[in-house]
C-alpha cells in the first residue's frame, strides 16, 4: 500500500511580469460557519498545509501526466503545471450535514487548492488580496482495502418472566466491508425455547460520529430502521437473511449526519468509515465515522413487548468505485 498519493494540476498565468505565483494545498477542519467568524477569528484549523512556487520555475519538475499535457495544450505557453504529494494518513473529506435552513460552509474536513500572486518571491506571511487569488475545493476519499475480512457475528440469550427457558438470537454479516448502495445481507438465527411469541424483527443501522479536534464530542444517529413481520411461535426456530441498504437519500433532513465531502451541489453519500492504519494519528483525523448494525426481537409477554438485541459489530461502509472511490488506488 502506498504511503502517499499525488495530486496534479495546472495554472494559467496571464501576466508573466509578476514577481511570483504560488500554489498551496491545505487540509483544514472547519468547526463553524463563515457567518460565525467574529473579530477576525476564523472557526477553522489547518491540519496540513503545503506550499510551492510555480512561477518563476524553481528547481526541477516531475514529468507531466497526460491530463496535465491536455490542460497545457489549452493554456499554451502561459500554463504552468504543479504537483503535490499527500500523505495518505491525512483525514478524508467529510462534513456534517447542515439543516435545510442553514447557510454557509458546514462543519467538517475539506481540502482547498489556492493559487495566488505574491509581491515578494518568498514570503509565506505576506497578506494576499482576494482579487489576486483563485481557489478550488477538492476532496480526498477513503481508500478501500484490497482484502476484505470476514464479517462480525454476535449472539445473545435472554430469559423472560414466567419462563425458565431463553430465547436465543444470533446475528451476522458475511463480510466487513460494503460499498455505499450495496445491499447488506443480515443473517438472523432465532431459537425460541419459550412459550412466548416473537412478533417482529427490527434491524437498525447507526452511524457514530466522533469529532476530535475542538472537543471530545461523540454521538450516534440512526440512518436506517426496518421492521419485518416474522412470527416465531414458542418452541420453534427461524433462520433467515434480511437485506438492508442504508442511504443518504433517506436521511436528507437529519442535521449533523456525517457525509462524504461534497463538491458544490452534487450528490454525495453517507460518510465512509474511517479506517485507522498503522502510523496514523487518530487525533488529527478531525472527524471519525463508524457504523453499527443492531438486530432487535420484539417478544410478546402478556400483552407487553420485551426486547432482545444483538449487534454483530461495525461494518465498514466505503464510497463506491463508480462514485468517489477507486479500489485499486490509494486515497486521492
């Protein structure tokens, strides 16, 4: 697995007599909207910044990619390519979904490429006018491992009042990683040794979001709830697979839900699972996301319903190759 990824682009410079043109790439965590900025303080923390001079040319440049060559053909002699190398241990683009009435940028981790005109050849502290800059928001997406491990499994037994025998519940999923939009088959085995009746089976998928940079803030939101009317009478068993598909399209109104980095107004997904690799600093991930599946049985007991819950553990939800991710490459 690569320890870094490469981002390339080109800048069109229309005034070659300028002192210097720089490009920087910044990974930042925003924990407040622009309209909350007060007395010059920004609700934004830089996690990682890299800055290179592209005009006048300093040192040697790596070979251009076919994409850069195509861009340079359009720009002509005034085009200047640039290349950034990004450590894959940096966090992926993720944001917290705002409410429909919220305005401005939402809380989250984003990446910005900015090209700007500098009066001095090398002064990173120089104040740059907005009219002398151009910005581009990009996103870094979660790498999908090539090897997928076996899925988790959980089992539980519970005794109910006036019954000396239990109800056994086992829940499992086949693998630990699924792409967004993939059906997730949940295998359920029930052994009802009591005389009571299991009225229905409820499956939920919860997203747990942990915000790490500005405070210790951890919370869970349900992204899917489905009930299945399966009746399991006393002293009987059931073994069946139920399929669920957690989707952002069913959770558009939930404020604070973690979503994959969004570019302008295009659609995105529920945030991909944060996969911690060896050497990664958990505290610098900004926002960590995980998922949990729960299987709950509702059992009749004299007109009341008792609960029995098994959680097979966290499946990894990753962006689909056709959407944001490419399973054959590192993060980009």
